[in-house]
C-alpha cells in the first residue's frame, strides 16, 4: 500500500483483527513508510481471496474465517470457560497471524495442516484440554495434524468424544 504522505512503499508492522462500521470482519494495520518513515494506520476489510488455503488434494480455496470458527466450535464444544466470543477472538487472531505470516512473506496460500498447527499452539494457551482433544482427534497416522474434513479417525480416544459435525469444515 502506498504511503498517504509521499506515495512511497509501506510495510506492515502489525495487524490486528477488528470490526468495521457494520460490524464486519476487518483488519487494522500499522504501517511504516519505507521512504519518509512516517507511520500510519489503515483499516481494511479482509478480502477473502487474498489468502488461499491449500487442501490435501492439491486444490486451493479462499481462506474462510467462518469455517475456521465452526471447526473451533466443534473442537471446543462443551468446554467450560470457552465462550463463543472467546472462540471468535481466537479465530480472528489466528487469521490475523496467517495474513501477516503468509501474505507478509510474499506467499499467497497456506496448508490446512499449517493452520491446524497454529490453532493447536494458540488453543494450548487458553484451554489445554481442548488442544489435546484437537491433537488426538485430528492427528493422522503420519503425525500431521489435520484440521480439515474427513472423518477424524477415532472420535473416542482418551474419552474425549467429538460432537457430531455440523458443517463439514472442508467441503
Ligand atoms: Zn511516506
């Protein structure tokens, strides 16, 4: 994005999820002009096509924050202390991190398994039990976390049954 003062190139120094005027999903970005060194803030509605997710079969789709949120809700169902608001914040925080890390690194797509690993790390900080549930139910034979559709291999390991899927997170 061009600097509003000198039209020079700017770099993003921080991205935070926020809500736009209509309560929609947006990103607040701190930017730093590489030419005149001024700092400024932008508010951008996150263009869904900006970030793509690579699926296991090699195809890709636009990143869908709602899909991530639905998957989180499924994994965290019946966990006390994790309200919908907390999960929404978590999902947006993860999205902001992905946007910074992936797009910031000049890449355009990320694999679901990478998203899953990120989710696992974040979740472990707020609810280790839910994180364990995710790890157990979504880790495949190769040790990869699969935070995507497809029936989790075993849904009753460790006595942590998953509730029935409502929306397939990977359709
Ligand atoms: Zn400038």
